[in-house]
C-alpha cells in the first residue's frame, strides 16, 4: 500500500537594509523593507519548498539550493519553489498540497492572500495555501526584526 508522506519546514530571515524590496509569498510588497538572504529571502516560498524536500526525503533547502550555488544568488522564491517541485516529481512523487503559515507583525497579508496562493500554486503545480499570524509582539517577529514561516507538505509516491 502506498501511503502519503508529510514534510515540515521552517524558514526565517531578518529584515535587510532600508530600500531592500520585500518579496513574500511570490509577491513584491511595495513600501515594505525586504528580507536579507542568499536569494530574495521569501520565507513563505522557501518554507514551502523545504517542506516538499522533507516530505520526499530529497534533502533540504540548504543542501539543494545552498550558498555554494551562485546561480541561486538573488533567485526568486517562485523559482525556488518551482524547481523544488520539479525535483520532488523527478524523485517519483506527486504533490498533494502545501500549507504555509507566515509569522510576523507586517505586512498585513490577508488582502493579498488569494493573489499569493495563485502565484505559489502555479509555481508548485499543486495547491498552496497560506495563512498568517502575528506573534503578539513576542520574539524577533514581534520586535519586527524579521519574518518566519512554517510549512507542511503532502506528497505521494507514484506506484
């Protein structure tokens, strides 16, 4: 019997210097300070990609797209997620879905949720849902030092 496999991932990035564009959940957020990172720092897309790797047992974000890959410098989160989904499929899995929760005080995510989910789902070739919460001003997200995202993914091995 073939059973579904689940994966879990967390991604965290600090806010970068003033003037850095914020890319989050595959979207640019004008007027918001962006996140520092080797790529665009998109914690939502990165957590989704890492959860897929976790579910398929194909490594993790750092081992697959780490800083030793200069071609990934500045890469968009959408590219990271799309390539991760392709690698998971190439390893013999179908993607059921990915669910991500963003943790941070800003930006206000709800008004762009549907847009973000459409972009991420297209990149993954499977449903991606995103929820958001604050940390009630606790910890680094509460102090607005950065953002975090937690993701789960469901994959099924092709029979």
